[in-house]
């Protein structure tokens, strides 16, 4: 089974917004992540 976990929309005034999601493959009681991206990111200076 595949499961997607969506987080709240992150937004910054005058910069826009982004929605981050993690996707997992569930099998035999274990979850294997299918998405691979840094957990931290930076907004460009205004």
C-alpha cells in the first residue's frame, strides 16, 4: 500500500506558498519512504 502524508501549507507574505508531502510504501508493518528531499529549506531574502 502507498500512503501520502500532507503537511500544512507553508506560506510567506509576498513570496508565495508551498505544500510538502511525504510518500511511503507500507509493507509487512514497515514504512519505506519514497520521497527524498531535504527536511530544511530557506526562503530567499526579500
